[in-house]
C-alpha cells in the first residue's frame, strides 16, 4: 500500500512522493501532518491511496482532505481483483 498528497495549490501545499507505510492488511490512526494545509485550503488537497499486490490489479482511490477533516477519518475497503 502507498499513499501521497495531491495538491492543486502546490505553492501552498506541496505534493508528496508515494510513501509505503507497510503491507496490507493495513489499519492506522494518524493525524494529518501536511505542511501548509489549513481547513480553508483543504478543498484543494487530496490523499491518494494505492494498493499493489503481485498477481492483482493495482487499485487507486482518492479522498478529499476537506471531507476527511469534517468526518475525522479516511476509511475505505479495497477488493482485490486478480489479473487475467
């Protein structure tokens, strides 16, 4: 699993390279530590989560940071799809 920050305002909130926190299954609670991020500009920032497993299709999901701040979480389920 990988994650990264995607920003439409890179002069304020920088994009990040992919980070590989650990293998799946993966569950973690962490605070957002995104330099330059404020509640006001959070609509312009997304978190991208990518799941990669040999023999399965790569899956990518993007989450709006503003919505995640309102809900106080990012939660998702990935169904692994075998490659044909």
